[in-house]
C-alpha cells in the first residue's frame, strides 16, 4: 500500500497546511543578469513568434519561468494585459505555491507534470476569474528541469484544448534546447552522478567527475597545486597523477578546459549549483525538485566533502522550517535518505496516529 495516497494522510495534508497570508499579487524578484545568454534564454528566443501566435489566437497571457517558478518572459493579449500587470504576471513575478498559494505554475513546479487550475481553485483572490494551464520544460537529453510555460485566460474563455496548447508550447522550446546544445556541459552530482557533453553521456571515473565539480565551483579558475589539495588533501598522490586525469578530461572535452589556471570555458550547468541557488532563495519546491540524493556521497575530497556537509546542514535547516505536511510527504517520497524530513513530519503527527510506527520504522 502506498501510504502517501491513503485518504487519512490526504486529510492530514489538508488540515495542517501552513497559513497563507492573503496576497493580491505575486512578489517580484530581480532576475540575474548573467542568465541573459543562457541555454534556456536562447531557446526561448527561437520560438517567440510561434509562442505569441498561440497566445494571441487564444486571447491569452503567456509566460515562461525558470526552475524556481519566477517569470523570465511574458506577453499578454489586450484582454489580459491590465489584469496580468496588476497581479504581477510580468518578468520577475514569482509564482510558486510557497509565494502565492495554489496556481498552475506552482502546482506544476511541485508535481513536475502539466496542470490546469480553474478559477475557484486559485488561492489568490485577484486571479479567481482566471483559468491557467502550465507544462514543465525538460532538457530532451539530460532530463534536466528548466522551467515552466504557462497560458492564462479568463474563465469565460476557458478551452478544453488549453492543456494541449501549453504542452505544444513546451515541446517547441524543448526542441530549441536540443538545437542550442553546442559546447554544453551538464554535471549531475546529487544522487547518482553522471556527466553529459553536447547531449552525450561521458564514461568518466568518479575522480574525473570530482575534478569537474571542483572546476565548476571555481568559475574563474584554479591553480594546479590548489586543485591537487582540493581533490586529494594530505593524501600522497603526485601532481603527475592529477595532470594525467586532466589530460584525459581535456581529450574528452576538447577546447573546454584551460591549462595552468584550470578553468571550464564551455557552457556549464550543474544540478548542485542550481539547488544551492534555490536554497539561497529559500524556495522549497525548486530545491527538492533538484535534490535526488547526497552530493557525491563517496567523495573524500576536502573541498567537496565540506561543500556536501554545509549544503546538507542548510537543507536540514530548511526542512525544520517546513510547516506543510504535503511538502514533507513529497520530500520523503522523493528522497528516502532524508531522516530529518521524517523527524519533522513526526512533530505534526498526533501521538495516537496509526502512521507514527510506519514513519518511525523508516528512521
């Protein structure tokens, strides 16, 4: 039996939700300037004309978010423009459920699947006459979650084809992402680590993945001796061994690693750095959408193990601030190694709950 889908736990989820302060518009966040030429931004630019036509033909507002649920680009038809601006359906508007309650962008961010939210289901009163459709945007090769595309209209213009339309928009962007992947390195280090370059998975050793992670953590470069200590610490491993590892990596990643001051010169995205960005912004859903397990759990590198311990400590701090049982259940279901999430959930379960023994057995 899947405990997380039982009626009793579902009832528990709805009765222990965090109290939502009444809001009338989404908070507006500053967008990072260094993201203007990213892979995702370039892919969006490929499709402006097609996306505008889909939204204009349907008299809708359209928006694209990053993996946090913050809008990077929007356009609104004349019928939607005024109300879209009033509720901050604009660039920088942040639409996670954590910020504005139930809405299509936030629901898709939480579930990672397409969603439709009807007018009465929107938690924010100012969009109660909206119907919104949202779909996730995935990297076609790495499976990385890039963001969400959303179409919104007034209730009277709701169409049963809305979900198909927004999924069509997502497909257009995903094709553009694949087209744009040139000299592009993706490092996955949360959970089971692997690396892709230009859409191809590389057959790397654990040590080589560690080196790439260290280089990713030093975007302005790192010297050979500093890299050696960051990787091996006080272990008696020669500089020649490290040079050999770097030479192999430079063969696998041609023209992507500068020598002497070692630096990655290709476009790089890492799940652990994106998760850290979400954690810095205290964005629960996007943090745990990226967290698939501990960061390089087998690594003995002084630098990487220190990064892992600091990240885990901050992640625990975030978990112990959660007051939403639904979020805690989702975290436990996705990442079984987070004992802290189970302990936090137990704080909300009544002492006589039939489920206490189940969760205690998971610790």
